[in-house]
């Protein structure tokens, strides 16, 4: 299984970005895919996750209402639409996957995921 992120960029506060995660070597049923981020000097934190069999989603409180996770099974892609970005959203964003349908309690726990992408840099600055 391979995950490749793209879409990171430098954006001004209040701006938007859409991150993409291309997933290969993977069947879409009964899996969980999530976005995590890690800022310099901070621990990796869960941002948003989606459970593929029922499309259940979850968001960290800091991004709820601003970020939206979605997937296109036909294109083997998962997206993270990020609106109204803040400077504190600056981080490397990672896509991760596990071949299980995680319950919500675990969907934003990095330790639950077996497969990770290389990350894409998001910088929010004026």
C-alpha cells in the first residue's frame, strides 16, 4: 500500500487549500483513512478521518467547521479541503491508512495507523 500527498503550499491567513492523498495497493472496503499534521517541536496530531464502509467522518475540534474530508473511490483519492486557514494550521500534513474500520475513539490516534505518506508542507503566513 502506498500513499502520496500533494497540495501543500504557502497561503495567507483566511485562505484555502485542498490537500490530496493518492492511495494505491488498497481495497476501499472496511478501511480508515485520516489526515494528521505535525508542526515543528510538536507531536503529530489527528486532523480528520473517514471510515470507508459507512463514510463516517471525524474532525479535531481545532478544525471542525473549517476543514472537510472526502474521498473519490473511483480515483483512489482522499481529500482535505481546508478553509479559513490560521497561522497555527502551519504544519506538515500526512495521510495515513489502516485496513480496519476504526471506531471514532481511535480514528485520530496516530498509533492506530500502519501506512503513512511522506507528507506535504502547509504554511499559513502573511
